[in-house]
C-alpha cells in the first residue's frame, strides 16, 4: 500500500500543477458568466419553449463560446460555414479641389479702397474726365456710375450705366452693383459726385489709419428732414466713406429701402437706410481722425482760397468748371510736394545729428544724405567706369569709337544736369553772388546700380556781386540723379495658351534661307507641339506671276512644306500667294487679316529669324488685345566673314557684342492681335483715300504709332535672333523707312573695330 502510494506521489507531483491550472480556469470562466433568468414563451409551430429574443441585454446570458445566428431557434449543430466572396469596392472619384487663381483670394485678402463717382451723360465728358485725370493715377480702381450711356465713352474710364436718369435710382443701383461685384474685394468704399474735387492722397492716408472691422459711415453730417428717425446722413457732394463691415450688415435689408423712399435726395435716402437698419449715423471724426471738407462759394476763385480749412480739405465742393478742378489739383499737389520736401529736409537733418555721435563721426553719413552708399567692387572686374563728356561730345561710345556726338536723350541729360548745378549754386550764394554758366570744362558720369547716375562737373562760371562787378571762377560740383521708386503698372491679364499665327513673307531672293528656317523651326515648334500655325506669304512680281504655271519660283518651297506636313501629320503649313510690284507690310496684312478671326494673334517675322518657344511665350505675354502691341528688337548676327575673319564659322553664334548687335533700326518683327490691326487700319481710311501711297510709304510700326491709341512696346529680345543677310532696301518706301533699312544693313556687317581691322589688313597687303 505504501509502495503504491510512493509510486503515485511522483506522478502526482508532475501532473498536479496541470490539474490545478485546469480547475482554476473552469472556476474563473464560470465566474465571468452573468446568470439571469430567461423567460420562455410557447412556440406553437415547434411545440417547445423558446427563450425570448426581443430583449437585447438578455443575449449576454448565452453560454460561453457559443455562436448565435439570426434564428435563435436553430441549434449549434445546424450552423453552416459560408464563404462570402470578396467584392472589390467601387473606385470613388475624388472630389476636385478648387484652388483660386490668386493666393489673396484663398486667404481672403482684400484690396484697401474702392472709389465710385456718380456722374451723368451731360457731365461725364467735362467734370467726369476732370475727376478721372486728377485721381485715377492715385487711386485704383475708379468706376463712374451714370444713367443712360453716351454713344462714346471717354478713353481710359470705367463706366457703368444703369439706363435710368433719376438720381435716386442711380444711387440705389450703384450700391446694388457694389454688393454684386465688389463687396468681397475691398475693405473701404469711397463714393463722391463728379462736382467734387478729391485729394486722393489724403483719402488713402485716412483709410490706412482706419480699422477694417469698424462699422463706419464717414463724411460731412447733415440732419435728416422729416420722418421719425433721428440721425445724420453724409452729404453726397463732399463724398463719404463706407466700411465693408457696415455694407455687409446693410445688404440683407437694402431692398427694403427702395420701397421706403421719403426723400428726393439720393444721399439722404442712403443715409436713412443705413440709420434704419444698422443704427449708424454719419460722423466726421473717429478716434482723432478727421474727415476735412471745404465748401466753395458760388464766385470763389480756387487760386485765392488761403484759409486753413481749405488747405487741409480732403474734398472740395461744389466745382462747376473742369478748369477749376485742374486748378485745385495743382494747388493741393504743390502743398503735398512741399510737405514731402520738408519731410526730406527734416530727415536729412536728423541723419546729420545722429552721425555726429557715430563711431566714424560725420564720415558715417554718406553724401547725399539719405541716399544709399556707393557701390563697392569686390574685384577689379566690378569697378565702375567713368564716362568723360563735354557739352557736345562723349568719349565712351557703343561702337568702341574714341568719341561720338552727344545727342538725343544723352544731350538732354547733360543740359539738365548743368542747369541744375547752376541753380543749386545760386541758391547757396545768392544774393551775395549771382552765378552764370560760361562753359563746361570737364564732365564725368557713371551709373551706380545702388545709387543712380553720378556726375562730376568742372564749371567755368561768371560771378556777379551786388555791386555789379563780375569775374570768372571755376567750380567743381558733384550731383546724383537717384533711382526713383519702382512703380508697378497694372496690366490686363493674359495667358500663355494663346495660339500664335506666324506670318513669313518670302521673296525670290530669300528662298535660300527656307531650308535652314524650317529645320530650326521644326525642332523648336513641330517636335515640341508648340501651339503655333506657320503661314508662308509668297510674293510674286508681275512677270513671275504670269509664268507661275510654267515656272513657279516657289515650287521648291511648296515641296518642302509638303514634306514637313508628311513628316509631322498633325502639322499644316498653309501658304498665300500675292502679286505686287512694291511689297508693303500693310498691303500684305490687309490680305491676311481678312482670312483670320478677329481674336487671332499674329507674329510677323522674317525668313532668317530663329524662332523658339521662349520668344513665343513673350510674344503672347507682351501682346495684349485692345491695349498693347509688341515690336521686339532682335539680335542681329554680324557677317561671319567679318566677325570670324580667318577663323572657322560657328554653327550658332553666342550672344556677345563681338558676334552681333541688337538691331534698333529694324521694325519688321511684330506681335499684335487682328482686332487691333483692323481698328487701327480703319483709322487711316480717310488719309488713304486722299493719298493711296501711304500704304507703301508706311510700315506697321508707324501705322500703330500714328493712328492708334495702343501702347507700342519695344524692347530688346535676346531669344529672337536673326542670321546675317544683306537686305535689299526698296527706294520707293518713305525716306525714314529707307534710311532705317540702309542703316540696319550697314551696321549688321560687323563692329567698327572688326571693320577697321579688315581695312588695316587690306592696306597692309596693298603696301607690300
């Protein structure tokens, strides 16, 4: 018995922990079950009691590790495993994210001030034009609101017509137009009549110091007439400011104001509406900022008004004559200009006073006071070069000649600098001495990219004292023409997606350049799918046109265009044939213009011009419909026999002054819209009827300059290059065009130094 027990104990020791663990597990599982009574009901179909299933909490009392199915009456033995095939979810198209065109739109950044002027068809050509000329270059935008529109709107003005002459209706529609178009773009709205002069800089200064989130109605307060509402409205004649916050609050109720008209004055109607629905009355002062105004008398002369209120006025009313408007503008401009000069003098004095206590003393204040210090070169290659000049000649020429005549804008610049120097000297020495210029002994100038143009003048002057005695003295003066503030000119929006129609006139002598032109153009446009259309204009003479069926001088060119169309299936190269004895740009464009829509963008070029996508994009950006035409100055390559004398000719010349020059005498390349050409062409119809030779004597550049109001933009274009060729000038053209053509051909031969070297070698050869 003991032996059996002793044998059993080791077995128990090894199995005991396992048994204890199993027992403990069963105990814990039983404790984790919530025991509840399950009510039963009688199932008549099955004839047995089934636990109720409508009570969700009772499901927690099911047996551990059991699986419930949809029908609680099914037993565990009836459970079947079902394999549900995987169905991939349908791809959901993501919602396209809308991004505004400008960052300011996405961030909710608004412009500061909108200006609206109430005018009429009887005054827009007089007072309206005067208001536009006095404030439009200071404030942007300026929109004129009127009743019925005139047949012709003055140029340079944005006019909105409401087709109703009643002043109250004009006011109501103006505010409604602002709600519909400008309420989310500006923080402040300034409204005035066209018989009020507005000092634009003071309006901007006032707005800059006002918080945009204030509900402000600011102007000259006037008492309301009649009605039960107490408050003041702003007199429309002196203008008034409305904050966007105030207008946003007024907008939902503004339609109600149209049906509640109790006044015949439009400004009083607006004021009553604002007071009724926003409980804001007109004020003339806010947090120390004053809305100054001045009322002119019926017979007042603006030149004789000297009161303090007049000089501080932000608006002046009434102004019945456009001439008075310009006189007021001159008067207030002089006041602001003098304030600017006084402020500059004050700042200069402060700089001098501070520089005394600086480490370097007075040497720390550079001359002129307030102007940037001179440019400091980092190496000998960056040293700025001084140009020596006299009153008639300059000794630094573009073509490397030792001296050349001082003319044009350079001559005007030197004359202006000398007059300024003498004037400043007289300010310093009068009335003790009066100085008069005798001559300019020496003149030096250089352009400093940091400061501007610097001058050093040695002047021979006649000094006359108070007793009338005079003697000659020499004086050295230093002057600086500082760089003025850069101004961003607003331009209409353009896109680089516009298709460019390239027009290439081709004569019999120019056929030799076609092969090279097509090869370069195919690599730059056809192979890159550039959005362009190339059109050849074949120019036949009278005799050549008669023999075209037997001997077509452009047959080889037409065959080449067919081969390129076959090589590039998506490309079409149309061509147009014209017969003329005297080729003319205007005559050619008359034919081409009729074959294209009005919104076509043309680029008129020469056959020896290399065209690439970089220039085409600038052609698109610089040509603005109904605004600007573009005449680029191409880089003209020199005659390779001259530029690379006794050297191998490169396939493509670099952009260096030894390889060519920007041909300022050539006006043959041009980018413009067809609509602008048609409009300008119609302006010269009357002159053409009197003298048909104008079509042959003028080129397109002169046509746009003389007969259109468009901006003619002309600038050097490094991406537009032209191979050298000797251009044959037509003597039948006007004298100016013929002279420009000859000058262009002569200057494209080579630089002056290169031609001089050839002449020197030729003379050396003849002497030996």
